[in-house]
């Protein structure tokens, strides 16, 4: 069997109990388990396989929540990653996937490449492909024209952002970014602005960096703005849902895998409800099916050509659009109709729709 090993961390507090099958209802016991759990070593929390496709998938979780991961010193992060990769090596991984915040921290892969012979990917070329498809669909819902729209990119230093700039350069009316890039700014359509200006003046916003602190700009966003959040956890999208319902904010990493039922080994419906799978799990499965194991979404391999390749392979292998995901739900037809009516509203103090 060709073995995929996914390495990530908890996203929500509920994951700590879910991944460990810890069902105590006592609040004292739950708090105690949370406190103890963060001292655990990385461990395998799931595995499943498709015999016909000759694919076996293992999930390794590092027992920390995102805030704890971000707060760790680099040496401690590297120590935990070494433990996880040693475990992946013991599983004889043919492809290692670095997921969630780790995908940004270890994107260049230099320190990790020395720890394993297995190729490493992060899912970012597939994330870019899904994001572009989602934004096209969202614009079609709202009947927006790209040529009349301003695109804002938060986190422009990230490699994945360069894919979006290249794709939309001749499609969007203008592009606003939050850091400078002399090469692409020479075109004249890309402009570096403050985050405040970006949120005020963009019709479409892609968030490629952790959304902590971005909630301060939520009241500046115009009704009917499309916001695609691609960084787990989805801090900005979560805060928007709390404060407003006139912004089309959704998570841009999900596909519905129509062939998931061919895999066995764990409660897949609990792991991927309704067959909805994140790109960090989907990309290595596509690489395995296509016999393309390699450092696919790592460092300089995160680029436009690989995004286009993954866009094609994604649909070919049954990873389909299913809706615009926001937390545990998907935008309903009624919510989309409301956004269509609001998209042309003028921004004033009374225009924010409170939940």
C-alpha cells in the first residue's frame, strides 16, 4: 500500500476530546484532560485505506491548539515536528503532508527535508485552485464583474498569494496588497496599501495569513463583499459570522469527495462529514491516485502552473464543489439571495446587519 501520513494539530478544543475518544461530561475531568493532553507526544489519531486504489492514509496530530502552536518558540516547534516526522518514518510514509499552521511555518521545508526521505507537501496548490473556483462561483452568485472589482490580498508575503496576483492580474480591475512587491507592482494594477484601506476598498478579499487581529476591520467592509478565508483556523470568517450577515465570507479549502465511500478503516463520516474534505487531505490523495508523489506544494513548487495542474486533477478525481462553507454549515439559497440584494447597498452607519 502507498502510505500518506498527514501531520497537523488540533483546530478546536473539541478536537482534543474527539481525537482521543474522551467522553467524560464532568467539566473538572475535561479541564484536567486538556491540561494533561498538551504534554502528550504526537500520535496517530486515525487511519483509513482504499484497497482498490492501493492507498493508506494515516493522521498524526500534535496535541496543541493553534494559539499554543503560534506561541511556541521555533526550537520547540521543531522538536515537536521532529517527533511527528519520526513517527511518519516509522509508518513508512510515501508522502508526508504538513497541515494547518504547520503548513505556513514549514512551507519552505528546508529543516524538515533533512528528517525524512519521504517527499513533503502542504496542500497549497490545491487550496489555490479551490479558492479561485469558489471566488468565481461567489461572484456569479452576486453577479459581480471581475473587470469592475477590486481584489484585496491579506498576507501578500505568502507564496500562495503570488498565484492569486498572477491569476487575477488581467481579470480584476485593480489589486490591493498589504506588502510591497516591486516585480508585480511595475504592472500598475497592484498597489500596496494599509490593511484599513484594503478592507474599505476591496470588493473581493482573500485572507492568506492568520486572521488574528483582523476583526478590528470588520465594520469597514462593504455589504456584499466576497471574503475567502484559507488559513486554518478561520478567525476572520468566524468573527464576521458573529457580527454581520451582509458579507459573503466563507472558508476556501473544502471539497466534497464523491469517492470517499470507497475508503474504510475509521468513522469517515465523523472525520469528513458528508464527504467534505480539506485540501491538505485531498491533495496527497490526488497525488497518490495520479502517481505523482513528490514535494508538490513546498517552497518554490507553490506556483501558478502547479495550481492549474491541481485544478484539473481535482475535478478528474471526484473532488467537487458543494457550497460555500462557513463553520459547520453552508450558505443557504435564502442567505445568498439576501446578499444579492445587499451587494449594491451604500455603506453607512446603519448598513451593518447584526446577527
